[in-house]
C-alpha cells in the first residue's frame, strides 16, 4: 500500500469546480467509505435510493453504480482504498445510521489517524496506515452486525433493482435497450421500469441513459478521445444522436462540456477513477 493508493478526501473537495463528478451515476474501480458528519441529501447505491444525514456511514464496493447529492452544506470524509488491498471489506454496499456517540467518535478517530498517516511523513507511516485501515474494517463489521438499516436486499423488487444495476454497470457501453436487459433478467420491460421507479425514483431507461451520459462526461473531461469515438464506444448509433442525448441530459453539448471541464480542472478538481 502506498500513500497514492489509499486516499482520504474531505467531501467538499470531491465536487470542487465540478459537481457532476458526484451527482452523476457512476462507479469507481476501488472500494470507498463515506462518512457524513453534517448536512443531508439523497444517494443512490446499487439501484436503491435513500436519504442520508449527519452521522451516516456508506460503504460502496468497487464496481457499484452510485450517485449522491452533495451541497456546500454537506461535510464529511471519503476514503478510497487501494485497488489491490486484501482487507476484509464487505462484498455488498451498506448504509448505516450511527446514533451512538461513542461509535461516531470511534469512526472519526480512525479516519483522523488514517489521514494523518497517509498524508504525513512519519517513519513506517504506510504500515501504520494499513493498520488503521484494518481497524476501519473491524468498525464496519461490528456496525453491520448491530444495525438493520443497511442497504439490504430484503425484497424481490430490491434484488431485481440490484441485479439490473449490476448488469448496467457491466454492459452500459453496448447497444442494448431496456427490453434487452429485461429479457436477460426474465421480466417484462414494464415490470423492470416499475421496480426501478419504486427503488430509485427513475425509470429503467433513465437509469441506463444516466450511466451512459455519466461515462461520456468522464471521458470528455479526463481524456482526449474524439467525440465520435466516445459515441461509438457507448453504443450510440451516431455522433449526432449522442450529441442530442448528451445535451438533453447534461444541458450542454459534448464539445462545450469538454471545454468547461478543462477550465475547471485547472482549479484543482479532485479525480478518483
């Protein structure tokens, strides 16, 4: 583990100059834990939308589709683990509302110690950071055993929404419709849409389109890939159709979005892949 692998980032730094990076439907290639200490909003993880508030801890495994509202009134910390870590984090997302003051203080202390070691220059700091990250897994495991308000798949509808979310994450770049996804899941498009609407407040087609546009935003902001290639890579029939779809959902053309993102990047936006 190196200091560049494990990152501890204040929440406000995640959307500095570029709010779409957290509000867009996307996934990261690393496990993350978010600790909200002030403010409130809504988050969508694995096809399920819930409200969050102060003293909420949310764990999101790598490759899990998610998005969350983040305003200037929301404070907290995000931890992004190393891609190759071998720590025993859960293999499914969870959302914990931590009401006990001692448990809140314990997590805050772990995160403070972890950040100090990652960003500091003390001897053996990387080994120490690994130990503190290990304590983070212990804290999370204990809280999951003691709380029933995790993002559990307690109903058939939630399980279907999660399966659809996982499938979209794996296949959103292909030229497949909601009907194609529904057929693979063994349900009708109408049923899939109804389940998505109940679980995350958006239709199945909106869910799929949001993921495609979020990936387009990432590619436009973080790469020099030609717009035509981006459109082809995301399964759009033509660059013109991609431009219309992008402008409808992002409120800007792909070219103008790229120019704007390049300007904002110069102001120090934090990137997490």
